[in-house]
C-alpha cells in the first residue's frame, strides 16, 4: 500500500493517532531514507536548529508557528524527541512524516533518549502501551532510531550534535566512520556524542575532559572545545541535551551554544525555550519563547453565530471549538 504522506501529515498536525500498521509503514519508509544519509550530513544555511522537545507536542506546534513550517523553513532537530512529555507518540510521528516528505529540509539527529533502554524508563514505552495496548509501536520507532544521524555540519563551519565531544574523537572523519546502526552503547565515542556536556566556568584543571556525573559521557571545558574546532577548521558547536532556564546558553567565548526547546520542561520547570535561527551568512539568532501556561491569556471573539462571544481559554495556544460549521482552530494573539 502506498502511503498518502501529505494526508498523514495533516492528521499528525491535528494530533490524531495513526493506526499501528500505518506507523509500521512510516518507520520502514524512514529507515529506507535514513540509511542513505551519512553520519554527519552537510547542510546549507539558512536553517533553524531545535533542541530537546521531549514529547511536548503543543510546544512543537508553537515552534513551527514561530519559526515557520517545513518546507518554508529548513530544520535541524538535535534529538530527544520522546520521553518526559505526554505526547511522545504524536511528536515523533509528525517529525518522522515531515522527514519522509521533505528529506532535504528536515534533519533529525539522534539524542540520548532515542534508545531502547532510556525510553523504557522515562515514558515513551509506557505511553505506547497505554495508547495502543501493546509494545509494537514502541518497537517500530526505537528500531528506526538506530538509523538517525549522529550530527551534522552547516556550511563547513558549525558542528551540530545532541550532547557534546568525546576524548576518543578528535576529527569529524572519526565520527563519519562510526557504525551508528545499532543501540547506543553504554560507553564509547557514540555514547559520548549523545551524553557529554560542556561545563561552564571550568578552571584550567577541568578545561579538558572529566567523567560526567550523569554516569555516561564526559564533561569538557573550553580547551577541549578549542582544540576540536581548530583540528576540524570549524567555528562553532551547537548542541542540545541540557536544560537552560533562559532557553539557551553561550559558552567559551562564543565557541559553543546550547539550544533548549521544551518550555516549562516536564510541565513544572518554569524555563523558557528557544530555537536557533542560522542566517545565510551564518549569523545566529536565538528566538526565545515561553509555554502557553505562562503567557497572559487574552479574551477574543469568535464570530460564527454558533458560539458565545468573549471566550477565554487557558489550556494551550491551540484549541478546537466545535460548532455547526465545523472545527475552528484559533490562536491567542
């Protein structure tokens, strides 16, 4: 059966769960596409970088509202699509469909949560069981995760990765020859790429690599960052993986940026979020946004003749109001 991907994208934007067999076909199509991509695809600016979204589906819709929808905007998602949030299935379904439909405008990097072990602990497995009654959908997606790329390079200047650097990886070519088509191991260079973190304000003794308190990967400082950039003739590193209360963080004299794209993380952290817009000349602009619950809710009128005036909604930036004329999707401005 040939999938109508455009129709499936419409359903996914409306947060409708697709049938189990359809998701299986979607994941198979995605694997056929992803297997053709190198570990580090070369991407051209302009593009927009997105950090962790963690199953916060409505905030993903907000990202597309702020940054523009694909294919009008080219996106690099830097991992951690699932777990923690309430709508991981809907989130990863929409992103996978967009990757299939617009493979040269949509890039998906693997994060530390795109593994079997982590998703069984932090929510994605349980969500699939609750919504489908069996683990099949979880299996389809985690098998697909094995095909996601490890990073990307924008215009030979900006290196994008989910976590950070590894003491075992000195050059981009070493990343390019890794065998990525497998579960992320507990240790080693592939694990380091998705688990490592920069440490701000590191003193000279911490400026290279130290074991991470996460129990996987490393923490690294300014000197390790500088060496990697110089060795590979790069200008900047962009990554995700770490909660930033202001939505982003710039470290090491502007050599490294962290992008965090899940506002009010886990629905309680109270943080801002951001997307990083890379311009044609590689200028960087952090577009910072908040979750809807923290915004000032304004009243508005719905002029349909079937619903009352002066409605005030406090659920989310998107809502659906049924009337005799159909479903109206409205936005608080």
